[in-house]
């Protein structure tokens, strides 16, 4: 069963070295054996092609296109479900403790699954059918996380963690004075924001903005870009006009 996949790879490898060396006599070798290349060059070419194909698709739980389709309401049912559940979760956390919210969510889920399980059992007993467990299709799904996939996710996460650690060290140890002062000013402004809003309220506002601003911008993109361009030009013209110092002639 490996011959079709190998056959699809051999033309790209042999085409890069066409005319270099004749193929093996008889032409009876396996299609993926790289007959026109030596052992060293064949292995390096296969390795390069594997690295390029794997690096072109970074490991991530959600792709950029999926997030884009979600916030732009491409699938109304999916976006509505995500938006509704997360908003209800944040509103619940704003009114109750985390332990209460998690407990009620688990109880609600168990109530649904147990009720459905009992209902299907009664229906099967009345109809004398042998359909089996109603969740058997989901119980048979293999959700085991392999060690290779776990290491891939951890490596992808470590890239972002190391980048964040370098940024924190650079800002707090004042590698660049301007950047550290910007952080200090931003944190000083956030003290006033924290006096008015708490963290859950900010998360609720952020979710409302994430799920509303992109769709509004997509609908009125021309008008928004026009006014943003005017504001940018005005700001640029004001910044270019520098006041003269006192006593300057």
C-alpha cells in the first residue's frame, strides 16, 4: 500500500536531477527508491522535503482560518454556540465563584447525559430492540494523545513561552529605557481601569468586541478605511509641525 505515495514523490526527486545518472537497470526498482540519486543526496533530499512539508504546517490547536471564520460569523451556528457559551460562562463567573460555576456546569452535563441514557434504555426495553449504548460511537473514539503529538504541542508552546520570558526580562531589566517607560505608563493607566472594572468585566467587554468589531468592519470597510485615513493624515500633519522653542528666530 506504500507504492502510490512513493510514486507521487519520485517524480519531484528525479526531475531535480534529470540526466544526472541513468536509472537502475531493468527499471524494476521501487518507485520511491530515488534511482537517479546517490544514497547521501537521496536521503538529504527526502529529509529536506519532509522538513519543508512539516514546517509549512505549524502545530496548533486552532488554525488561523478557523479563528478567522469563527470571529467573522462564517458559520452562524458554530459562532453562536461558542459566543453564547463563553459569554454565559463569563457572566456566571462574574456573579458566582469558580467552584460553583464548574459544579453547576458538570451537574447540567451529567443531567443531560444520564437522562438521555435512561430514555434510550426505556425505549429499547419497550420496543425490544438491541441498539446498544446510545453513546457507543463516542465511547469508541480514540482520544489518546500520543507522545509524539504531545511533544509537538509542547515544542510549539515553548517557542511562545521563551519569547515571553525574553520580553519580560528585557522590559523589567531595562534593556531599552523607552520600552520600559512605556510599560510603566501603561501599567499606571491600568490602575485607573482596574478601579472601575474587574478582570471578568474586561473579559466580557473583550469578547463582545472580538465578536462584533470584525463583522462591523467587514460590512463597512470602505467607510471606516476612509475616516481612518483622514484621521491618520491629520495626526501625521500635526506631528510634523513642531513648535519653535522660546526665543528662537
